[in-house]
C-alpha cells in the first residue's frame, strides 16, 4: 500500500558522476488527500459541539482537507473554502506571539509545559496545582497567555493578536460575530477559570478583558486553506512560505511544537503522540492542524468531535496521511 502511494511520484533516476542516484520519493499529496476524503467521508462517529450554542448549527457532513508543503504548494479537497471558528486553534498562535514578545523562558515559567491529563477546561486541574502553570493550550493557560501579551491597553492587545493571526494566515480574517456573542453568553466557566487563576496570581492583566479577548480570538473564522497556511509557517521554521516573513524566530519553533505535542489534543494528546507521532492541535469548531517540521503541514475540518473534544475525521485523516508519508517524528533518519 505504502509503495503504491509513493510510487506514483518517484522522481526519475539521475546520473551523478557516473553512478546512478535515485532521488528520494516525494509523496503524492494530492492523491493522498483524495484517498483520505473518500475513506472517511461516510464515517459519522462523533458529535458536533453544542456547549457553545452557535457551534451546533454547523453540519456534521462538512469535511475538507488541505496540505501545504514548505515550498508553498497547497493541495486541497472537500469544501476547503468553508469558514468555521478557529476556537482552540487560535491558542497556538497567541502562544507563539507571547514567545516572540517575551521569550520561551517566560512561556515555560508563566504558562508551563506539562500535560494536565484532564479536560481542556478543567477547573480541577488549576486547583490541584494551585494555579501553577500547566500549559498554554488548555483554556486556563490560553487565557493567561492572552493576559501576557504585552500591550498598553485592551484595544492594542486585541490588535496584536488579530494582526498575528492574519500574518500567519497571509489573509484578512474576521470575527464570526454570532459565534462570539453565543460564546460570550455562555462562557461563565471560562470566567471562573480566569478568576481562579488570578486568585493564584497566574493572570497578568484584567481578567474580564482577557476572557473577552480570548473569546474573540476563538471566534475568528478561518477556512481550511487559510488554516493550512498558518500551520505551514510552523512547518517552515517560523517563516511564512507565502509572505516570506519570519513570523516566529526559528529558535522558538521547537518549543511551540513541543507544547502542541504535550497538549494539542488535550487528554487525547498522549495517545495521539503514541499512535501518530507528530505535533497537532484541535479546536472544538472541528478544525485540526498537524505539522511535519521541514516537510509539510496539514489542516482538516470536520465538526463531529470525540469525547476529548477532537475532530474524529480529522484525527483519522491525519493519521492516515502521516502513516503514508512516514511522518512520525520518532523515526530515525533513514526512515
Ligand atoms: N472557545 C472554546 C472554549 O473556550 C475553545 C475550546 C476548544 O476549542 O477546545 O471552550
């Protein structure tokens, strides 16, 4: 099977100093995403998130896949132009902004790099560590990350966060106002988490403001192509293959990817790393990204989620493609 997937794109043999050299095979990404779409489109497992009422309106049938290689090529299938809220995917890029502004030590010391082993919005996780930082990808740490963005006031904080998301997407993204409103009306749990963090001195700006900005960044709409462009920056050592801008210092990319490996799929992260072996991040809107450093990024959109809050079809699709391309980061060099 793997041989079949690779063979369609085997680069031709070339002659080098009299000896025949067979160049490494380039995966046929276009064929792979079509195969994955075909294979998983009728799998109806999982449930569309409804704890944020506006999210329940998205069709469980939506399913799009995109791959971006580090040279900027994009392969897409399904309705890759359909917009959906980023939700937790936004946390990766705000964490990267904090790292770029204040360094990786600050992120480690103030936001942490440990798995909670608990749900993404667990208050118990905060209580057990007395607000000690766990990681910037669970809700408590992500809201604290927003509070750490260096800005003179609320407007500037939001502008920095939005400009950063736009730079990664190489596009102008917009807030989905109905989703934002719906989430603001139902985010009492997140407000409580922020207050709890503040009671342990693990919050660094006004809590209400930070929760509102966090909720707004989660409500930013993105489509699968924009999302894969964002992830491609991380695959390409922090430099956008589209604008050519270095959005994240190369030295911080491994730390951002490490946080994704630790907590990108919440309490499903360990199993994900064991089975697939590449850093990834999900959002309850049904989006998911994964990064194969130096090679490619993948984004998938499919709203039905498993119990941990991760898209079912997205996980299946990424696992299928990662296996076909031998992307597991724990292989040796001669994979
Ligand atoms: N805005 C969502 C929340 O705070 C994000 C959760 C997620 O995508 O995992 O609950």
